[in-house]
């Protein structure tokens, strides 16, 4: 074949594209398990962060030590066993499977419950975990993150200074979720409310809606005496 002809160029380019596509597919397949493991490890680290265990040297070991069970909330508020794979996307888990997860944990000999929360900020998804004391009503710790909020403004929800504001707050106000984020400087019920991010109003509103909407799925569990 004439190496200077158009047909040679087309055949050469086509073969090269096929080879590159094959190599990319092979690399993607080879790394899939590793990528999935990294996502799972990051999720576990987020749950530990909600329990005020940050920067654990061995996340897997610390998670196994602290997190005792992954349970599902039944209609009557009781906790049923969950025997599926570890979940890393809890919004999808609830919407597609109707399952509301609760992690039963033990920190310094005291029982804690961790609940996943999820919602939307200004530019994308926001999510996190709320850890509660054994009374199922007092916040022990929180962890929040985001997909694309504005640095220095809405992205501040991922900072410990914001997350620490929730410690000691109450979740339920009667039969409704009272835990909330209000406009900066407008806290009227300090037992339930925290200041939003100054300059990050829409993201703060998103976190508030995330807490109310997500925790509402757990009302029967949070108000039950069991």
C-alpha cells in the first residue's frame, strides 16, 4: 500500500484508534475494583469524621472497631438487619430501594447512631452524615461535603468550624425535625439552629433542606423509645 495515499492514512488512523480504545478499556477494567475500593474507603472515612474521628491512620481498622452494625429503618421505626453490600450512594439507595440506613456505633464505650443525609447546594450535590448520641436526639458530630460549591463561601460547609456548630444541638422539635440552618446572625432557637455561611446563603439553605428532608425519613426511629 502506498504510504502516502489517503487510504493508507485512513486505515492507519482507524487501527490506531482501535488499539487505543482497547488499551483504555483494559486499563479501566483493571482499575475498576481499585476505584470502587477507594470510594468505599472514602465513605467510611466520612462516617468516622461525623463521629469526630478524623485523619485515622487506618480507616478500615478504625471503621471496623467503631461501627458495629449497618441497619435499615422499618416502618414502625425499629431497626432491621441489612445484609447487602456496603453502600456509598445513600440518596440513590433510598430513592431506588426505599432503604434508610442507620449505622450503630460505639465510641469510648457509648452508643452512637450515624444517619446519612443528602441534598442539593447552589451548584451541585451536597451530602453528609449526622452522628447522634444514644438518646437519638442530641447531635454528637457531623460531616458535610459538596460537589462544586463556591470556594470561600458555600464550600465552607466542608469545614470543621461549620460542622462543629451542630454539636449538642437537638434534632427533633416535637414530632418534626427541628435541626436547621438559618441565615447568618438570625438564630432564634439555639437548641436547634446554627448560623448559615455568611455569603453562602443558597448553600446554607440547601444544607437546611438536606437535613429536614433526609431526617424526616427517620422520624419514627428518632421518636421511638426502643
